C-alpha cells in the first residue's frame, strides 16, 4: 500500500486545530483545602466562551484527559513565567499557583493548588465562590492548558447564563460507538454494527502508514550513513594524497638541489682543468665564468673546452679554439661583442674556431 503522506499530515494538523474554552463550573471553593475540582467528570453540554465568543460546547471529561493536562502543567512550570490563576479572567493579581493534576474517579480532574493571600482572602470573605478553568478542546475532548496566560480564574458567575449544576450525578456514560467517533476511527453515519469493522480498518491503515513512514525514515538514515562513510573515506584518501604529494615535492627539491650542486662542481672541475692545461689564462675571470655557465647549461660544452689546444703560458690572453701566436685566425671578435652573444651563440662561435680579442684600452 502506498502511504498518503498528505492524508497523515492532515490528520495531525486537524488534531492541533483546537479551541480555547473558558467555562465556570458550579463547584464551590474552600480556602482551607489545597485542592479544587478543575473539571467535573461526565458528559456535559455547556455554554462557554470559545476563543472569546459565547458558544455551546459538548464536553466529555474522563480519566483520559489527565496525561495531557499534567504534561502541559509540567512544561509551563519549567518556563521562566510560572503558571497561575487569576480573578475574573482579567490581568491582575494571582489567586493561586497550580501544583499538580490528578484524577479522581466519580469526581473529575483535580488540581492541587497553593492559595495566594489575595485568593485565600477572596474565598474566605466570599468575594468569589467559583472557579472557571481555561483549557483547550478538540471535538469535545479537553486535552490541555493554554500555552501562556492564566489557567483559570475565580469568578462569581458559574454558568454564564443557563448552565445546570454539573456534578457526578449528571454523568452520562459515553457509548463505544461515540468513543470511536470521538477518536476519529469511524464516521458518525456508520451503522453501529459496522463501527468496529470500520474502526479496525482505519487502525490497520494508520499502522500501515506509520510502518511505511518508519521504513522510509530508516532508509533515509541508512543512506545518510552510507554517504557520510563514503565522504569520510574520500577525505582520508585525499589527506593521504596530499601527504604523498608533499613528500614528492620535498624529494624533488632535494634532487634538484643535488643536481645543481653536481653540475656546478662538474663545471668548476672542467674550468680548473682548462686553466691547468693552459686553455684558459689563470687571470681571465670572464672566460672562466663564461665556460662555467656554458657547461652548467649544456654539459656537452665541457667536451668542447677539453678539445681546445693546450698552451704552457700561464699568464696573458686566453687561447681559444686553436689560436696561437703568429697564426692568423679565420674569425676574431672583441670580448665586449662576444659577451653580448647568447650562451648558444657563444658556444657555436667557439666551436667554429672563433678567437676572442681583448678590447683596446
């Protein structure tokens, strides 16, 4: 069966569409007792104030209502503003402080109270004789206290106009059919012999809807847990990848630095060997720096330098690419012009047998 969520939501919404009722019952007050009859037991039809307007209301008061009233009172006692009863349903002094609800069979919903000075004096002096409760009602069943304000007041008009005295002797037991109608399990038009069948069918439908709702909630919970698990796993994997990437970067930096050190050392060695062999003059720092940089950029340049002819002269000009005293070079270039060439062009010039001349002083 496919659950109709809208139908279920409407039922719940209808339950909370309650009316606020104020009705004074003809129950005498006694300041010597710490208990009042909040609502007398029985099935009653009264004229009351419903959401501030006079209205005829049917009420069924039995032990079922105790739980909701007790729960509402406990909630209001936990709030910052204490629950209280007043006078004539008007703003002003408190007549008593409510302590606890209980139910007495044959009497009704009872409320233990703590009288205030004003309330005790009003009752003892017979200024007020009756109590008028304020409560919520839905389809004739009282089911709790208003969320804020007084829970009732001491009054002198117990019946608004023509309310007969409500007492235990007026109790009219509610039939099983009426109970089923009140609970919304069958229609008022249903025949009494069919009421239980219809009620059972409605109960089965509600159970099915609740079971399907529970299954959906459980499935959603499982899906959520699965997503959270996958997300946690992905986050762990991402953290591991980040750690691995960081380690690779550190290793790469170390290797790069080591290679740079090795290349520089190799270039220095090649230049020193060329100086020792007389290919570069010991004091020719510019040529040393040129060859060092050229070899670091291109290690093959070391072979070119090593292939240059040796010269035993340790001072003076650098002899490059086979240049020797008394021999005319195929190509010569002033050092200032040579220095402006790119490293590649310099290497090509040297490999082609070019000679570098010092600039004229």
